[in-house]
């Protein structure tokens, strides 16, 4: 099984977004402001929103989304077990195709980023 490196995926996304920002400043700022507004604490905590985002990223099979939101879930105080459980909710809704992302990229991301927040 070929493993992807979650840190490289995260860096690839961040570098790509920086390039996008360079040529699309106003649009990039609007996206950033929208993200800040939607992902700040409200009726749901930031941690809960990140766990939902992990599940959605898995369900739509977006490797960048999975990696980013696992990292952000840890940053928001989620445990390995909470991230895995959120992932399993996505598996229950998406079946085998989502299980492939859960059993590879999600678990790799958890192991990679857990050390940053322990």
C-alpha cells in the first residue's frame, strides 16, 4: 500500500492557496473571512465543527479536506478517538469507498498530527 504523507498534502494545499491569493486577493480575502465566520464558535464549538468537517471531507473523498480538518480538529482539542469516531460516521453514510479513505489517509493523518498536539 502506497502511503501518502499528510504533511506534504497539507503543505501542497497551503502553497497552492498562497499562489491563488497572489492572483486573486479580493476573492481570497472573502473566502478567508467566510471561513472564519463559519468556523468560529457558535451553537457548535470549533472542535465540533472540525469533526463535522473531517466526516464531510471523508465522505466527499477530498484528501486535502481530510488532512486539513484532522490537523485543525487536533488544534481545536479533539482526541484521536473523537476524530476516528467522526470518520466512522462518514463510513456509515458512505460505505466502502469512504472506508478506503478512513483506513488509509485518515488514520495516517491522525498518527502524523497527533504528535504535534500531545
